[in-house]
């Protein structure tokens, strides 16, 4: 039997009506991978919710399938967002699948075509404005308020509805909620969505408990931790480089209600964890994703765990989303040797020596 | 309940013993996505087996988990391969997961660090030799024959065993075998593995029929179609740029036994299909993957289908694997306009006009 996609699988928990098209690219149903090696090292029962295996490579597909299906239900022919990253890719893919037009608005400064290539391949029309990201989002809001064009940025309420399904899956995969849910915090919609999902599943009798929600901002973009917006957020973890999170209040509520915490990690901790996770556990996620595990390591160092707790780290996007960071992280050129067995064996010996 | 991974899921069909470690990154269990838009256009019942949603982004994970688990069972501490692409990524990831060393040998010409970054992030040691790819493979074979290092290139027989599980999944997802299985052909191991899987599942009473196997080489690397090795294979579809396929005979047998065919598609057809699939169906796969759908379109043009046949196209790797091709394919810079609602609305109108 084929997995039917999120809207069908969770229709009783979603704003799905008889008229909602059952749009799907088979998003969701992502692996929950036990960290066999790192669990031991950290004295935890550690898991990764590997959201990079959604169709466009990030968790954004969960919310976008819901938002685009509702746009179709409402008769919209065009969706629009301001985004230079994962949101635009997801919007463009579901628009293509649903036969809608997709307009992506971006700031004209620092256009990295690589980040946008995915959206363009999916057929989105990209327009750059002479202004910054906030201005792009403002214009999207103005246009979608006046014209028959649907806004699919995170202020679209259906996005959170779709995203909460990840919490349902975690409960099913573990046979209940974990003790801790560790998650990167940028725009703060995802931590809000998970918390909503965990609460709904407990209310429905599908799980007995709730996790402590521990969210981690990047140090250079830690608006919530600081308690004030950051004007020029900076971090290597571009997917959480946000200075004024849209879901600020619900994120703080999730941390407080669950007896959790919103903390921060440094870029150095993020990049170190990014490589550690790949080389010790075989899991490659984009830098922002590594903030969840980096945060768990920080909490561990600070004595925040007793030992043996069940912890799920959300990995929001695939490592292949940001190949330039991967290349920079491994800058060293390969060793070049003559094409003989002896030369290669000697090189292997040298490499083994060097890594001791 | 958590999906347990391929070795557990299909242990009765695999060379799994009591001593085989149940290694997994939750490979397999990939989506079979119905092509809702393209089915209509091609008058077929068309599906994509989206292998890009394996953990390292390609189908290679299926064979590699089996090969690395057997290496561990046999007490090996190091695996080795010659590869500049998907094989090295999969080998490095499973070596990391299993706690083994991974050595990747590459030719010194045209080292594209981007293609190797994934393997290096997973912790592989990369050595370049002053020689070509064939020489690198020769040295790997020499070394692994003499030293306690396990060869994990496609000549490792466990690779095909793991890969055949994709055919099992297709049968389960469709409730039986399709009429046609369309697949890119490079080294020809994958078409051989699918055919083995379909036959084993029919023998086990899990499906009633067998598909016709239709495989597609790239024109510049069509050794099987021509009937002779290609000395300098060239194609944009790097994952199938192979001049002397290792599984040549079994691939020809699969096509003949199934009443299928090995044919070729041009680079132009591959790139056109690559964009068509993304923009019409929301599915982004690496160029080599598009060879399967490009081949189906060719067969359709040539009158090779009656109409309504159930066809599964195998998409071997995620589009994010080859971001440079995506960027080249969408080279046009975004339109830049002033930051006003009116200017953006005018730009949208111009784009819509242009795409009519």
C-alpha cells in the first residue's frame, strides 16, 4: 500500500474539508533515526527526526502542502512568498504539483542563485526588489491583501497546521512523546507547531505525556534569548538567520508551558556539531539543523540531563541544501599520490597516523 | 512504530545471518509518487520511485547498507571504493554509522570538490591518484584482494542484493508489479538488481506478474546500445557516464527475459525532461534520473505504448545532488524592480505575458 501523504493520513487533525484537494508529494513519514553512537557518548536515548528527507529537502513541505491545498480549495490560481531559501523551494514544488503559479520575492542584495535554483527549477517566477527582506515581505502582504493571490509565508495559518504533523509522527514512531524535543529556532514557527501537535495528540489520547521543548537560536540571531529583535542577524546557519521571529510569543509559550527553555548556540558549536553528526553517525543535515544537537550537547555540559532521557533532535533540512558550507568545512584538497598500490597503501598509513 | 530499515524489513530475502549487524540509516521505504499531471499528458498510469529520498540522497544506500553490514560481520575495519559521486557518499555514511574507516580513491583529473564534499563530511579519507578512474578501480581491487580492507564498489555482490529491495517496495506500493519499469542505465547494476527483485518476489508469491524492463543509457555513453565499450563517455548525466558497464550481461538479460529494451536518450532530452518533471510535477531529481522519464517520452513518441499502461520510472538521486546543473539550467538572473507594490505587480504581469 502506498503511503498517502499528510493530508490524507492526518485529515482528522487538519483543516481538511470535503472540498480540499488531497495534494501530496508524499511529504512527511520521515525517518526517526536512533543515534546509536552518540546516545552512548552523551548518556542519552537520542533520536534524530530527519526532516531533510521530505521531497524538497526540508520540513517546510509539511506546512506548504496544507497551505497550497487550501489555496486551491479557495480557488486561488497564484501563490506568493518572500523567501531566499527552503520556503521558496517548497512553495514552488507544491505550486507545480497543484498547477498554480508561484511568485517569489527576494531582496536584491546578496542574491545567491544557488539557494534559489531549486525554486526556479520547480517553475517559480522570481522577482528581486530594490529593498531588503523585510520590505519584500511587506510588499507580499500588501499585494496578497488586495489581489487574488495567496500569501504562503509563515503568517499563513495553515502552515503551522501542516507542520504540527511532525509531532504526531514522533509520538507514533516512539510509542509516545519523548522526554525532550530539541529544535532549531529561527522564525519560531516550527517549535510552535511541534508543541501544538504534541498537545493535540495527548488530548486525543494518542500519547500519555508531553515533552520538554528546548529550542536553540544561533548566537548572532538570538532575539528571543535577548528579549529584543536583532537588526542585523548573522549566523552561518542561514535557515535560522532571523532577527525578529514571527512566532515569538508562541515559541516562548511552548518553552514555558513545557518546562523547557529557549537557549542559544554559537556558530562554532553549530559547525562542530554539523561535522560530528555526519562523521560519527552518518547523518548529513544543513547547518541550522545542527543547532538542535549542538544545544543538547551544551545542556549536557551544563548538567541539564540526569542521564538516559529520551531526546529527539529535529533536523530541519538536508545537508545537500547548503553544499557551499560543506565544501568550506572540508576545504583540504585530497592527497595526490602515484598510481601504484604501494603509494596508495603508504597514503592510507599516513592518513591513519594523522587521524590518531 | 519505527520503520526498521532494509536489513530487518527484508531479512528473509537478503543474505542476513544471526551474526549480521542490523545496520541502518532507515534507507529504503522511499515514496512511489503518482505523476498526476504527466500521466494525463502521456496517457499512461505513471509513477516515480523517488530514490533521492534515501538518507544520502541516492539509491546507492540500499546496496551499501548490505555491503557494509557484511563487511562488519566479517570483521573488517576498513572499506574502500573508487568513486567521485553517489557511491562514495553512501560508503562514507554507512562506514561512519558502523564505526569503520572509509577510503575513497579518485582520479586526479577534474576533481570536483563539490561532488566529494558529502563523502568527506561523513568522514571518508580521500586519496587522488595520478591516473584515471579505471586505474583507481584497479588499485582498489589489488589492495582489497591482499589486505584486510573490504571493496564496496559494485563488484561487491552484496550491493545488488540490497538494491533489489526497491523492486519489492514497488510491488508492495502498487499491489503488484507494474507493466513497465523504466530506469537509467549507467553501470547497469540497478536494472539487474530490480529484475532480480521482481523475479524473487514473484517466486515468493508476492506478485503475480513481471514488468517489462526498459533501460536508458545516455547517448554519449551508450555502450550496451552500441554493443561495444565507449572509451571516453560524455554526458551531462554524470551518474550514468560509464563507458564499460560492470553489469552489462545481466542488464541485457533483464531486457531480453522481460521483453523490454535497452535504448538511449540524448543529453537534450535528459535536460528537457529534468526541467519538465520539476516544473510540471514538483519533483526534482538529478539529471541521470531524468533518463528514465525521457526514455518513456521517447517510447511514447515512437508508438511503443497502447495507452493506460502502468509505468514506474526510477529516479535514482535527488536533484540537490547536482546543484551546478540546476543553476546552469536556470541561468537567467531574476528581474530587478523598485520596492513598490505597483512595480512588483507590473513585473508579475510581464512574467505572465512572457510565459504564455
